[in-house]
């Protein structure tokens, strides 16, 4: 009996698909085949090929002597803290809001009375002209160009005055190490005031210098004790040597006026003061009229005490893992510190920030802005001033894209509802300890 059901085992060929063909028009091919405009110069091509900060890090490793790269990339002791900083961001899980308009996104933020295009600050770094001869001037110029603050380090290799001359319209902050030499403190603050530096950043996690084993192995210490292996590696980078030999000697440029002309080693011992305490902050608060941020805070109780002594805010920081090892990741302690100081205090965070999504997470968990160091130094080593700008643009694009994909149109709307944590991190960027 015919049931009307075709035998499933029967094999009948399908009829061929009818294909309509035509001669392609040039206008149609032109839409499909568009070649990237060639860039001239190795540096430009190198930066064009960098799509992430990780790519800039790899480029920096290829273009910079190992000892110099290790100075930036390395950290203290076993480099556990540096690894924790990065891993904490890898554990972040985003929780996007559905059906939210993200047209016309606003990535800006109010910080210390200024409107910034991105919750980002270029943090202080020492010996920056060692990484690239453009040095601190390049960072300040990029900061001025994009409209974010730059904090010049006391141990910067470009002076307070020369950085201002390089970027006359930049929002400049000054990072200070309070010393037992009151005259030195007064000299530095007076010069920063005279040049219009708006905010003071007091670093408090350097009572003694951390032990950075990579620098010891490479001989990149104060004073330098270069090994033969280090010197031979540096000889592979003639361009780097040329710029170092034909530009001013690298040193603590803002400290050239210190009485007695102390050596770099003597200056370093003056800056790392075991006697630093709250009386130092009290003196600075009475002396400095502008905002004061205290950098190097990972303990909520300490953050609350700092605010009680008149600071305007704190930078949640473990010095990028370069001082005391085995401290917690800054992202892990951020919510507790925000709770301790309250909603009106200014809270920044640094350490392990290598992606725009890291800034999203930090902002959602209580930071007003992120402060970066290694991220822009990788760009500086890879391509000087243009490399710093490339690092900023990468982070800015990642930040805006991620914020929109979260269903958030404005930076102000990011909150802890958008962020969770996995118990263990997975891959991502390489450990900064290398």
C-alpha cells in the first residue's frame, strides 16, 4: 500500500542550483578590494601594526635594549604583585544592560574640577628619557593634545620647567617624594607652582627602595654597574645609543639645583625617607593650595586617615608591584577603599591597566579615573611621541567600544551592576613580569 511517505533510503539527486553570472563592473570590484594606504617609515608602520597595548609591548621589546625594557616591564622580588594586578582585570566579568541606546556616547568625566575626554591620567615615571629620547616632553605633549592630565615625577629626566615649555597648555600635576630636607621640598613645590602645575601627588610607598632583581642582574642600578652581557645587548641598538650620546645626560633633571650637587645615589637615598609620616602630609597640606592626592594606598583604614589629614583623594596603588611584593591587586581593594573614603573623595587607581576594558572595570568599581604608566611607556619605547599617542588611542577606542557594548552611553552611568568576578583568571595579556 502506498502511504505517501518516500523511502528514506532512496537516493535521488537534487536538481542543480541555477546560477546567474555577469561580467563584474569596476565600481563593484572597487568596493570589495580596497588596499590600505602605505605608510612610509619603520616607526609609522610599526605603530600602524599595533592594535593593542600588548602589540606595543612586543614592539618595545624589539626596539629597546633588554635592560631598559626590563626596567619598565619588571617589578620587585618575585614579581607576584605585578602579576596579581594584571590577573585581577582578567577575572572581571561584564554584565551588559539590554535595550539601552548607546548613540552619541560620552566617555568624558569630571576630575578635580576639570572635564576630561576619558577617565585617564598619564602617571609619573622616572628616567623616561632612558626609554626614548623624546622622554617626558613627549608624554606631556600628547596629554595636552588629547586633553588628559600628566603627572611629572620628581625623578623625571626632564625638568619641571622644560616639561611646561614643551606643553604650555597641558594640565600638569607634580609627583613629589617628601624628604627630610625641608629646603628641597620647598624648592620643588615653588618651581611647580611657578609653572602652573595644578595638583600634587604625594607618593608614600617608598620609605625604602624595593628590590628589583631584573635591574640588579642587568646592572641598571644607581649608580649603574652594567654587566658585559648588558653592554653587548645594548650594542645591538645603535639608534638608541646615538640618541643617548647626542642628547643631554640622563639624570634627575628637576634636582640639578640641589645644594652640594649630590650624586644620583645620594639623591635617591634622600628621596626614600623612612621617616615619612602624617606630619609630612600635614606640612604639604598647609603649604600647597591646590589639590593633593596621596599615591601608594592599598589599605582602607589608611585611606580614611589620609582623608582626615586634608588630602583631596588617594591613588590606589602598589607602585605597579615595584616596591613591596605580595601586596593585593589594586582592583581587588578598590571597592573597599571607595567605601572607606566616601563618594566625594577623588579616587584613582593604577597597576595592571593595559586595556580599555580595564578602565571600564575600574570606573565601575569606584575609581574616578585610571592612572597608567607601563601602557604609555610601551608606546614611547615603540615609537616616541607618536607611540604614546597610539597607546592613548588604543585605550580610548577599547574603552568607548566596551562601554557601548555594555549598554552604557555615559561614563557616569557605569556602576558595580555592570561588573562581576570569576574565581580564577583566564589568559589575556602576558604577565608583565615576563
